[in-house]
């Protein structure tokens, strides 16, 4: 049975806990850069496609910049220039291009393009590979200018934390590992001037701290925008749900939970159009509770309301086909719409309804028809296209109902058109 309007007023249909969780996160924040597990998975999935596109484009640009540093290799580490060419052009670049291609094609067995963390894993590995090539050149070169070479680590840190915008915890791991490579490389470089060492190291550490902070705040803002989007979607869904329920409630009789007069008339118009288009049969039943005013006067309005509910349930229990529709037509009167139903079959349905109400055995001592509650049923049937409109069909059903009352009630009368 469809919910009544009181269900809406009481807030029974309000969503979810998800909306409250979004409000709580917006209010209290997420200092550890993590949402609850299910929301975190959804957040990563929602951003995966866009991050994949960014990774592919920035990865290609980063490769050009990385190989452009061959000029610095030639000027600062000329003694190992050919090693630099091998590392950059013959090792790192082909591997990177292959990985980018496979990633784009979704052909990697352990990472695929829409994997939430694929970009972070590949960007981290690419950045560490670039840092490792710098470290190798730094250690093996004996050029007097090689002591300025560690500045290149700043470029690698910037690539991972700012250009690729690694998730914060990946950025923290990337920065930590890169600093380990930096320290190992510097320690492996003989006779590194202490003054220059502290100067270069302070630059590398400062850039590491600043870019890691930038990564934190960028991701914080991204996550906050995501929550605001979720909240906005939630509000739209709430309004849509409320609108749907209000619209449904406007078609429901509050007492019986059945379709009301408005819905039945609108549905009859639709069935009429279909019957006219298909030249098919259509039947309408009007069901009236006999001597209902006397029942109310004797037993009171609460008993009358309970009686209407029981009769409504009995009518619904008589439905045999999914296309049949039952509703309250007003007062003590009900309507039944039977598409693709001729007069003979409709009379059978009407008789089944009459017997079902009689079987309720609701005592009605004020009735002049029987000692228990009974109904009279008027049936009107036609073939679509033979009448001008639904008004004629309803008028015929009402005429048949009046005939049933004139003949003594507790009976079915039919009028075929």
C-alpha cells in the first residue's frame, strides 16, 4: 500500500545517513585526508577518469622536460654524458612511454585506467625512477660542477607533488623515498663541499616541505568540493523524492490508502485513449455500500471509517490481473477499471466483489436489505471508439448502479453500450 501524506509530514522518507555524514565531515573536517571507507572508495572512483587524463598528458610533458635536462648533463657532468643519454633516452623514456601506452589502452595486468590509485602508483614510480637516474649520475661523475647537480631533485619533487598532484599520503611516501635517494646520492659523492651541501640540501628540503604542504591543501580543497557536490546532489534527491511522494500522495485516498477519485479519472482517460486506439473493450464498475449513512448513524464515524477500509481491502483482493485498477470514487462509493474486458467478464468480476463484501460479515442492523453489510454494483462496458468520451461511460455505470438500487440492492446490474 502506498504511504499516506502523514508519512511524508513525519519525515519517514528522509535519506540517509549519508547526508548526515557529509554534513559532519564538512563541519569537523578530515585532517587525515581520508573519508569513511565506502565514501573513500567512491571518491577515488569518481575522480579516476579525470586523473587518468591528467596523468597521460602531464606524463608526456614531463618526459620532454626530463630529456631536456640532457643539456644540463652536458654542461655539468660532461664526463658521464653518454651514460646520461643511455639512462634518459634508452632506458627511462622507452619504459615510460610503454607504461603510458599500456595504461591508456588498459592493458596493464595489475593496473588499469579506471583504477582509483593507478595514477598515484605510476606517478610515484616514475618520479622515483627519475630521481634514481639523477642519483646515479651524481655518484659516478667526477665533474667539478657536479655538486650543483642535486638541484635537479627539486624538479622531480615538484613533478610528483605539484604537477602530478599525488594524493597526500602517496606524496608523503614519494617525498620520503626521494629524500632517501637524495641523501644516499650526496653521501656517495666524494668530497662534496660542506657549504654547498647545506645550501643545496636546504633548498631541496624547503621545496619538499612546501610542495608537500601544497599537496595537502590542494587535496583538502578537492575533497571539500566533493563533499559540497555530494551535499548538493543529496538536496536535489531529497527535493525530487519529496516531489514524487507529494505527487503520489495527491493521488491517494488518505483513509483507505487506495487510489483517489482524481487518479481514477486520470487513469480512466488513459485507458480510454488506449481502447480507442486499439478498438478494445473497456469496462467500468461503480460499487456503492448499501445504506452506509444508516451504518454511520448507528455505529459511529470510527466504525464507518473501519468499514470503508475493510471494503477497500476486499475490492483489492478481488483483482486478478495487473492492469485492473481499484480506487475510492468518493464517500461510500468505489470504482473499478477493467481494460480489455467485455460486459460478460466484467459482470463476473462485479459478482465476485459483491460476494467478497458479503463474506466480510460486517453486522449492519440498520440495513433494510440484509443484517450484514452489502454492496450494489453498476457495470458499464463498451468498445473503444464507439462513444464520445469517458463521461458517457461513467454515466452508464452510474445508471446501472441506480438500477441495482431500485431492484433492491445487494446485486449487480450491467449496461452495455
